[in-house]
C-alpha cells in the first residue's frame, strides 16, 4: 500500500513538473506592450459573480473596460497607444464580494496568489494574447476563465524570481508526505 501511495505521488509530481515547464499559459505573467495601439476584445466568462475589468496602470480615464455579464463576446475597445516595453496592469473588481485582483505576480493581490493567467501562444489566434482571471480568493477553482479577454500588440513576460515554483513544489511535497503519513497511521489501526 505504501509503495502505491509513493508511486502515485511521484507520478502526480512528475505531471505537475512537466505541466509547469510548458511555455503557455503562464500564471502570474505581466502584460507588456510591444508598441502601437492595444485593442482589447472580450472573449467570454464562466463566472457566477459579476466582474468589471479596468486598466489600472498606466493611469487612464477608461473606467470599466468590460463587465463579464454586460459585455457581449467579441466586443472590442481601443485602450490607446503604448510605447514598447510598457507594462499594462489590469484589475478585476468582483462586484459581489468587493474584492480586487490584479494581473501579474501574486504579491499584487491581498491573498498573495496570482489571479491572472496569460497565453500568447493560442492556436488559430496569431498576434493575440489572451488573459483569463480567477475571481475568488485563494485561487478559487483555479480555472482562470471568470473573465477572459485578448489583446493585440502585447506579449506575456515573466520574471523567474517572481514565480515561486520551487515553493509550490515544496508545499506539494509536504502535502504528499502528510497524506502518506495519514494513510500509514490508518493502516496501523
């Protein structure tokens, strides 16, 4: 029994490491303008809560860009012209809970978790970068499709120091060890 638990744990860990090494989508990446006008398009949502999307930085007068229940998929808006290298920070305001979550690394959010997943390698959509938000604290259901939008003239960028994969793997290992210990304790009874 112990051998099966360890084998299962190793298989899960190997799958986790393999999936985290893939190029896209990237959890906690930043959105960087590549120069020119940035066009945002609302792609859809699966959220139960009502979410408003804002361009938090650089400062602007846009207000709500999209609302996941009020905007039709395919709706587009020109966010303006940005110099190459400008980081665009987006904020999702969850109307039902009052929570705000930001694109980029997890330290920007009150729960310390990245709430936006960015993918600029979507088949059939060359030249577009997709961003999906999770609208619940502590990662919610980790589906990152509570408000999904795409852009032109941007790219995803990561700072390896800000993506704590070793920490996540350590926590996963600790959880696996605790599960194995609990199972061992049960089988002794």
